[in-house]
């Protein structure tokens, strides 16, 4: 048991240190965005560029739950689960939490446009900064069954076999700010983040000559400058969120680290 | 908790704060260096276009010479502007040369209106369009250069950047100022 507590304290200290150091990574990103002026597509130079504009899409993909047309999406499915564990005193304790059971993402090339022109964007390895756009709740048990049957009847279209996806019929849209208190084990939440055509676009990436087409410039993740951020937020919002992320990393990293070290020291009988 | 425990916590907190302060100073230093290089890079990016415009101008002059023999004043103005640009070294000199070039080009294109044969000349139109596109790009990059310079100039006067900037002997950079009359792009009248 003592060994387990040792391991926990070391994990706490390491995780704290990693979170703390991550704060510096966020800080450098924060500074880079702040220090890079906006370029216009018509006249952007090769190298790191910051573009503000909109998404222009030739083709689209659709999000898995809301079937929204987009050029990028990521999703996460969380399930309300019960956890049972036995403590050192032999007592059984139970806890419940929302656990991620599935996640994924998809991205396709698109164009960024501003008032001066458009440019091809290859989003491979881009760091997408997009907030949750839609959240759905799927209730477990009898209530959930009613939901599924009700939606099945509502969506029934004998001519369109493509919307026979039973898995998404019981999904109830919920607001991001809504806290649910009456959760039952087995309830599921579906989170969707995506960037639609015409959405606002903030882009920080490397402009280079397209090797597949002569006289064509594209934006991608550079070899020398690895920063490649794509977001539908404004620069101000993005910088604001990075600032809080940076402060949070320093504060929580330090707290975790101190807790880890203190547990270790108390185990050794030093404090 | 024993006094040793409290001492250790205080020690760790001070150590972490020191790490943050040192990291912050390094990030300020890196930021200022980056801003300085941004200015140099954005100036080089304008320079490339100014040179490109001068090259296009040489070809343009060759194409109009036969048609505009009686417009020696305008042609001389363009040639002088081109020479002034080639001789310019500092940002201020190049900005002045750029202004003269823009106004000389305006005059040239305005006078070209009186020569229907020239107006119909394919290669003249091509050069004119190319120069006009380069002018637009120069205007954008001038804006970008001034943005970079302005950010740098503000930053080196702000606390805490001013302390590091003084250590690095960084001074304010010149903006690329353009005469009010030359703010408009070259008009294509054909």
C-alpha cells in the first residue's frame, strides 16, 4: 500500500511538472501570435504568415451527429459510468464520472479567402483551436428508449434509407452552459467541434510553393517553423484563451507538483 | 505540519516562481528579437517587389519608346525615378524613391491615353497590368512593414520590455511613409 502511495505521489509530481512546463509552450505560442502581423493573401510572403478571413470549400465532409457540412470536425463521446474501488481499509467506495469512450476527427484541404484573394490550405498536422459547437445527450434506460422510438418515427422516411442511423436518433441537443444533475449510469454525451464553410478563419502557418502545382502557393505546417494554428476564433479570443491556459498551466502545474513532493516527503517522514 | 514541511513548500514555491520569472524574461528577449527580425524580413519582402517593379518598368519603357517619342519629359521622369530607386539605400530614401516612381508611373499611364496605338498594344497592356498588380502588393507589404515596425516601436517602450530593449540597444525603427498624393494605386485607364 505504501508503494502505491509512493507511485501516486511521483505521478502527481511528474504530471505537475509536465503541466507547468506546458505553460511555457503556451507562452511561446501566445507571444508568436501577438508578434506576427496580419498578412493579406494577395501579397503574403513565403514563410510564417498570419491570415484572417473565411473558409472557402470546394468539397465538404459532414459531422457524425448533427450532419453539418464542414472542412474539419472532431468529436467525443462520453458515458456516465460507475467506478468501484477498494480502499486501504478494505472498504468499497463507488464514484461516478463522465468518461470518454470514443473520439476522433477528420480534416480536408480547403481555401482561405480574404478581401484580396484566396489560398489553398493543407491542414495536415494543423493544431485546430475550435470550441464545442454542439452537444447532444442520450439518456439511458426507458426514457432513452422512448427518445429513440420518438425520433425514429419523426425521422422515418421510407425513401431515404441513409437516415436510418438508429444510434443518433435518441440524441437530445443540450446547451453548452447546461449542467445536468439527474444523470444516470449509461447516459451519454456527444460533443462536436467543427469549422463550416464561410466560417471566420484565423490561420498561422507557413506559406510555401506547392510542389504539386507550379505557380501555386499553399499554407501548410512548415519544417523550420512548426506552428500551424487554424481556428474560427478571432485573434483577440484566441490570445485571450491562450493567456488563461498559460496561467492555468502554471498554477495547477505548481499545485500538483507541490502536492506530489509533499506526499513523497511525508512518506519518507521528512515532514 | 512541521516547520520543515512549511519551509519546503515555501522553497518549492519560490523555486517555481523563479523558473516562471526566468522563463518570462527569456520569452520577452525572444519576442523582441523576433519583432526586430520581422521588420528586416518585411522590409526585404518590399524590396523584392520594388526591384521587380523596376525590372518590369525597364521592359515597359522599351515598349512605349517608339510610340511616345514626343513625351520626353514623362519618360525622363520615369527614368529618373528608377535611377533614384536604384541609388536609394535607407528606408527613407527608398520610400521617397517609391513615391516618385508611383507618381511618374501615373503620369506615364495618363499620357499613354493620348496614343490609341499604344493603348491597343498587347505587351504594353500586359506590362501595365503587371505593374499595377505589383503596386497593390507593394501597398499591402508596406502596411505589413508598418504594422511590424509599429508593434516593435510600441513594445520597446513598454514595461517590462523597455529594460531588455535597452540592454540590447534597440532603438525605434523608421516607418515607410508615403506622400498623401501617392496613396492611390496606379489607375488602369485602358
